[in-house]
C-alpha cells in the first residue's frame, strides 16, 4: 500500500475536508499508515506522523494509554477463525504541539487473516467534538481558557507537571544540563492535624504553596501534587544549581514560621530533587523518582533533602531491571501468566475468614510464582497500575459471581481512583447484581484519598451507591485526622501495619485502641494489617479489632482457599499446568 496511489491521495483529500484521519495498522509487523487531516487531528504534518505503535503511544496521554492497550489487547486476543473480525470504539486524548491534550475518538475494525497469519486494524480517528466542548471552559470569547487550579487541585497539578515534562522531552534542541523538578513535602503534618485541626492544616498547605511561589521567583512553576506535597519545576535553570536552591528553601522555612490565627507555627519541609535528563522514561516515571527521593528525605528526619541522581534510591542497574520487570509483566499479561492471589482475613467475632484480599501475582516462564513486591515498582514506573487494578477488579467480580458465599476486597491506586472509566466499567459489571456488589470491598489508600478530599467523597458515595463497601487502607501512615475519617463516611478502616511492628510503644497501642473506639462510634469496622505472630493476634482480639490480616493467620495463595482440597476448581484452570505445590509454598 503506497501513499502515492491515486485512490489513496483522493481518500486523503476527502478526509481532510471532514477533519478525519484514516489508519491501517499491521500488528504482526507493527507498521502504521495514516491518511487525511493529520494537521487538524494530530497537530503535525503528514511526514511527522508515527510509523509504529511505539511512536503513536508516545503521543497519547499517559493516563489514557493503559486503558487503550488493555482494550486492544482484549479485542485482538478474541480474534480467531470463528470470529475473524470485530468492530471497536475507543476514546482517549493525544498531545498537541502546545502541550494540551485533545480528546480523540478511534473507530476501527480488528481483522484476522489466517492465510497470511496477520492481524490488522483499520479505521478512522477524529477529534471527539462533544468531549472537547465539555472540556473547554469559555471565558469571554471562544478559545480563552481558564487555567487549571494547579495549586488547589492535586489531580490538575500532577497532569500539568506531566504535560510540561512531556513537552520538554520532545524538545530535541533542549540543553540537557538544564531543567529539574523538586517535590516539597510538609513534615509531620498528621501531628499538626491533631494539634491544630484540619482548618489550620489547610492554611499551612496553602501558605506553603505561596511561599514556594515566592522562593521559586521567575523560571519556576509551583503546583500541588497531593496531600502535603507540592511540586516545583524549573525548565531552564542549570541542573548544577538544584542542590543549592533546595537547601535555600529548607533554610527559609526553618527561619520563617507561619503566622496563622495570631499564632506562630514552625513548619519544616523535606525535599526530593530529580534532573530532567535524557534517560527519563516517561513523565510518570520522573514523578515517581522525585517522590521516592522525597520519601527518603522524610525518612531521615525533618528538614532534609535528597538528590535522586546522587542518592542510592535507585542505581542505573536497578533502573534497567525495573524496565525489564515491567516488560516481563506486560508479556505475562499477554500470555496469561498474570493471576490473583487471595489472602484470608480473620473475622474475630466468629473466628473464621471474613473476606479475602485480592493481590496481583506474576508467573515466570519457568513456572515460579513472583510476589507483587518484586515488580510493583516497575508497574508504577511504566504507568501500568490502572491495568493491574482493572485486572484484579474483573477477576474479583467473576469470582464473586461464581461463588456466592465469599467476600473479596480489591485495591485501587491513585491513578485508577482518578480514572472515571474505571468506575463506569465497575458500574457496568455490577449492574443488576446487588448481591455481588454487596460482597465487594474497594480499598483506597490514605494518600490517594487525601489528594482531593471532595473528589474522594464523591467516589465513596458512588461506590456505596452501587452496593460496595469502601475501606481506607494504610490509615495512620499519612495526614488524615480522625475528624476527616468521619467526613469520608467509610465502611471500614485498615490500620497501617507499622503500628503493629512496634507494639511495645505505648503510643502505638493507644492509637490502635482509640481508632477502634472512634470507628465503632462511626459504624466503621476495623482491620489490623501485618499481624505476624500469635501474641499480636491475641492483643488485637482482646482490643476488639473486628478483622485481622497477616501471616500469623494466612498467607496469600493463588488457590481458591474457600474450596476444599479435593475440589478440582480450587486451582485456577489457566494455571493447571503449573506445579501448584511449589507455587503455593513459595507465595509470600
């Protein structure tokens, strides 16, 4: 197929008049061909269009990419001699030259050609006019947009930062010794929450953002990244000045307390820094790295700074390993080597399993079971957490449909929580199945919940409206106060395992017992995570905790633990060829 074919030239001109692009994608050879209005749809000339799926994926919004990949994977996997073709429609957004994301609609047909042994997709891509109209907020005249609230809305802030980084990575003439990102986190915010209350803490967060804007001066842009964290990006400042600037910010906060309600409040911050260099994988991966540096800085105490590129957070070899692990996971997903493990949670009232938590697992090519801890960092680096969450969600709903006597919980990452398509999919799967929904628990992490409290409240209401229970995971690890816990109106709260690791500390016991008492008054059940021995389990039972999770009671297993050993369905069908005795014993 040649672009000089007169028929294709005529087709291309016709498509330009209608504002559309036609495409042909040979999956077997991974070759892409486009015809039509490339400037109108993709904001680039015909010669700049991507020629394969890897190049095309780079143009897409990183937050939409996992959804598109999963959808296409499902569609092409289903093609066979009996079903040689199927139509599909996907909506996502692509980057224009000004850094903005434009919503697109892709309508295509997936085709299997058995004689040639090829899979092909062909169809039309156009701007999604309805979504574009919804996204645009007109101010006075058409095209004048209100700037997103990057200081108040953490989701908008993260997207804004990722857009800037993505734009920089595509500037081939950019000086590689310029540009860096700082993640600035407020220290001990959860303590201040309890001492001063959430209104003062909100004021501290707002004043921290304004202080950073003041210190960034010209050339720096500040945005909220979530919870107690602000991001500061310097696109053109020399990278060698990053350490000096970070320490200047630390000293400023040390010397200048905030005045709130006529009282002086000393606020300390910790900082993680990362250069924007040529080896950065994606905007999402850079964000992960700078936040890892921040967490290491926080771990060293108040008012600390870590330069990611000079720290031992992750060496070059570790980075390479992460990429390999991420690719292994994607390959495993394609080859049905990804599965779910179920960890039993003890219900102390009846001294039996109250529910099972669904945990992702990968089977290596030689049949060994790989726990999530070995590859979850790679998944986060590659922006694939939504793919994992969707896999667990679909698996859980299918299991609940098949086994009416069990209850399952699934984990939802921040990326997934902010993805409206995930909630639509769950709603569709649970439609007309109130009994299934009533046995599904959705776990959201404390850090995710606090990034945008109003948005989280809406999500909690929608999930509960479907009939699901909602649990707050890792409570106590972040900044949530007891009063905010009440506002969220949750069904269940899971106490962070760090409190069980040091039960000799009187404060930890006091926290657990206080939380249980308050949760009871708010009609919330309590779950203690990380019970490692019988002594801890006895303490938790005596304290009235309703659910206990940990190796002391049960390890995760890819077997359906609710079925008897003799039941052939106890082992997942797609993994029947594996050596289950070895897998289950090694699954920790």
